């Protein structure tokens, strides 16, 4: 872009230093050094003057905001894979392209899913708290802090995309039997590799699994996919893990079923109304019924830098007159 006016790129949150440094080298980049979510007036000001907006999961880029965008705004280069907070159709109507950062967080998220899958049945958080709590540890006992074995159990994966498949590979290595529900059946070679069983009926799969892992995207079709009715199908000894999006599960119903002993527990990294947290979940965590993490499934330095590099590639490709490699089309959201 030598000899050309550099595009004004407004970045809504602080990104890793190597990413911000490269942004400054290539673009007229306006950074968020305070690392706080932009207010609505600040977002309006940003879309009115920017050539490129780089939002994150904390920003709601809805139709009303996009309608106020200036003529200069031609690209929304999302720092993240999910675009559920961006009205892609409204952007397209206004001539604004949208990109995301797919394929860079698969392994990190699958690692965290597996960690929660172990943490809940094996009571890892409870055990760690024993050593850091007020009471002195009395020592080992044959019947103390008994959890549940995961080897040999049935894992039902809801959403067998890249992350779901990566979770399945890890889980198979831990001796779990792999089952899955997906919009489309995966390739026979993948099923053979994972020895996976496909369930066309989500209801039938849920009723038979020991552990459920939620790995599908958040879309209007998956809102409360695990509804009160479907959650009630789970066995009382079953556990549920969610590292996808909070609104895929009816959180109030999940809490009640765990409180009533109709579901054994849950490991959650995402929440329906985050960053607000259901106070009843905190009480369940104190009782060891759930393990709660603050949306950190993809939080590795390597992953965040990879995301930033994809954002930069998409911006450069766009302003070099090429189709960005990670353009999101309205029909695909």
C-alpha cells in the first residue's frame, strides 16, 4: 500500500502487542489502549469515520448501528470466528463487506472442552479448593472426594464441525465412545477414524449419553437448541459441557435440573447473558455441581495472534482490490 492513503482502522478492544504493532505499521490504526468495551456513542463515532472497523465479541454491530455508518466504511473485519453479533445482511445492503477469523481457535477450544469434560466428573475444582480453603486437609481417604470415571462413557457432541471433530479426537484418546448430532453427516472416513455414531435425532442422542458437549455455532436456529424439554431428556448421571455460546442452552432450565438432581453437573465457559452471571450458577459452583470459567476457551496468546494475523490479511486483501479470504456472506450466517 506504498504511495496510497492508508485506511483508517478502528479497533474496538486491545489486541496482543504484536498484532497492534503490525496494524500500526500497515494502517492508520486507532487502538483501544484502555481495553474497555466501546459505548454505543463511541461505536457510532467509529463507524462514521472509519474505513475499517475491527470489532470483537463484546460489540453489537446491529442494523441500527450499520445504518449510521459513513460512506468510508467498507469493511468490518471481525476479530473472532462468530459473527452472531454482526448484522451481516444489513452490512451487505449498505455495501460493507464482513470478514471473520475461522480455523485458528479450533485446537484451543477443543483443549478447553476436554479440560471441562475432565474437571466436572473428576471434581477438580473442588479438590483444588480443599488445599486453598480455610480448613486444613485431613489427608487421603478411600471414600473421600469420589468422582466419576470418563473412560468408557458415551460422549454426545452437538455440532460436529471443526471444533466438534477436534473434541472427538481428544475424547476418543481418553477412551470415550463418540456419538454426534449434526445438520449433515460427516464424511465416512471421519466416522471410521473416530468410530463415531451419527444420530439424526438430537432427542434420541441426548437421552442415551453420559456427557454432552455443545460445539455448534450460535444462530437463530440454535437459540435454546437445548431447551427445557430437551435438557429433561438427559440421564440424572449425565454431565453437560458448553464452550460454544451461552444462548444455545436454556440456562434457567439447566440450573433448575441440576438443583433438582436431574442432571449431575455442568462445565461452562459461556453464559446466556454474559458478562452477567446467573447467581444460582455461582451457588451450584460453591456446591461443586458446576465448574465455571470466564469465556477463556480460546484464550491462548498463540490463538489471539493468529486471529490478528487473519484480520490483517483480510484488510490488506480488501484494499489491494482482492476478495478477502475470510469474507462472510449473508446466506452463510
